[in-house]
C-alpha cells in the first residue's frame, strides 16, 4: 500500500520520511475498525513507550479511514512489546472484532510483507573467538528467554569466526539485547559488545567482517568496498538459519582496510539499513601492521611525486639510494624472476594496453614488472593519461603478463592489462579534428 499517499489525522506526517524506520522495527502496522479514532490508538498504545507519531491511512478522495494505521515508537523494544500485547485484542468494550498488530516493513524494502518472526527474534552478534555457546547464552540471557545459541565456525578448521546468533522467544527480548549492548542504539549493527569493552584496542588486519540485516550478493559487496582502492577479494558467507547478510572483505594492504573500516562502518545499504564493519583478528602484530601501513603511505606519496613531476623519474629512487637498486614492488601477486629485455630493434609480436587506477606507476617499476615475463621490448606511458603500453617480442610472454597482472594491485595501483589494437587497426580509425 502507498503510505506516502495516505493522510494522517491531525495535520499529516510529523516525522520526516527518513526517520520512519529509525531505529529499525520501531513502527507497528495495525488493522483496525474504520471508525477507530487516533485518540483511542494513542490511549491504548502509549503505555508501551514513547509514541513519536500516529497516522491513519485514509482514502485519497473521501478522506475516510481504510481501517489501517501506523504507530511509530521511539524504540524497537517498545514497538515489539506493543505487538506482543495487543495483537488479537479488542480496543474497546464495544468492539467485537480484534485488531491485528505487526511490525511494519521498512520503507526501503522492495516488498510490503510483514516482518517475519525469525527476523525479529534472532540477533547476529560479534563475540570473542574464545566464546563457547554456553558463554554466549550466559552473556545474553539477562535480556530474556533464549531459544538457542549458535556460533559460526570455519568449515575447514572448525574454529570460531567470532560471530554468532542468539534467538529469543520474544521479539521484544531480542530488541532489548540490541538496545542495551550496542553503543549506538539508533543504529543497531549487531556489534554487540560489553559497554565496558575498549573498542580502541581491537585488532587491526587487512581482513574485514561485514554484517547486515539485509542479505547481499558478492557483486553488491564488491561494489560497496571497491570504493576504497586496494580491494583484493570479497566473499559472501551464507548461514542456513538466517537471512542476514554476512561477508568477508580483504585488502592488499592494512592502510586500505583501516580506511574502509572507518569510512563504511555505519554505511546505509540499502537506505535505512546500516552495515557493520569490523576487523577480523588474523593474529598479526598491530605494531608491525601500522609500520607497514606507514611504509605503504610513504611509497604512495613517492609514486605520486614521481608521476606529478616526470623530470624526477630518472633520479628519484625508493629509499633515496643509487640508481642501481631495483624498484620496490609491494603486491600479493606471485611474480616470476627478473629477465633481460629484448633488443629495441626486435619485431613486435604483441602489444598490451595498460590502464592504471588511481595513477600510473613509475617507468622503472613498470619495466621491472613486465620484464619478468620475458621478451619485453619496451614499456611506456601516455603523457597526461592513466594508460600505457607494453611491447613484447613473443605472444606467449604477453599472454602470461595478462593472466598474471590483469585486475591485480601493485604498489597500491590497480592494473587492467589487455591486448591492444594493432597499429594497422588504429591507423584506420577516424582522426580527431581538434
């Protein structure tokens, strides 16, 4: 139904549209008598908590009630308690037909179905990897009666992933757990820790855990986290007992992971649904990771300096050492050992077209990379563009370079490597007239 087209008694909507689902599951959907006034709804539902808005859906032309209403509470637990207590009851002594009360579906959802009981009673929590199911139950039983607990484990090693589920008997109990465990109660992201936990001491790594109330695909996960350069891979992990979204994202360097964590934690996807992003502890030493991050940042600054001032390319070396030192390459790609270049007069058998994001790599780095596949004649950059070319004297060497380097990240720069048009084909293209 079209809520936006409805008319609320008492002067229309008082809440902004963006606030209707904040926090999630804080609106209830009522099926009532067409003759029930707003004053009766306010009287019967105010005992359950702070009511932020009430509106009755009316016919656009006659302005008569359609027998449908919404009540917006300040907290999810208040809305859930109202649903539990009032569903199937009569509003007044003269009413013979009981009302129906459901948690209203988010306006950002593609459907208008009622929120399912499974979604309301189960919460997704982040926990220490040392937690057992008994520890999880003991931690969360203070908020209500628990039906079951489960811990997500690695399928191969059987080790805990630091994630789990807790299902309560009542939706209001699950809502209470989220509100009391999460610091940002208005943005429940399933990051349920003790309020005394020191979040500043969390482990830092290149791997991130992503959780959401709404399931997502790997393509959607990639499109969100590819905003931050350096994305290595992403993986969506399915849980057979839940429709929640959970994925793992890994970057090539810790600097990108840190930036992605603080940039995208709390990001709304889809609008109205917050995603939670946290580091996955891989056992690395945080001091070493931060030292690596500093090195990567310096290397990126040097690369930027070289590109912005081409005259410095032949003089500037990593670490300020002599020109005899090989360029420093930071990547997780397994590269072959260095090989000699082919003589400049060697006939060209294959040309590769290279696209750089966000900026080109220095020439000495490019030569070192593309030389490793053998038979490289020349590699060069197009002035003022984020593209370049590599000429090979052997097609097998060129194909090996494509297979190894296409889509990979080296020194913080993503490469696209593909076959270039032949010079004859390029000469047949219409020339630009400007």
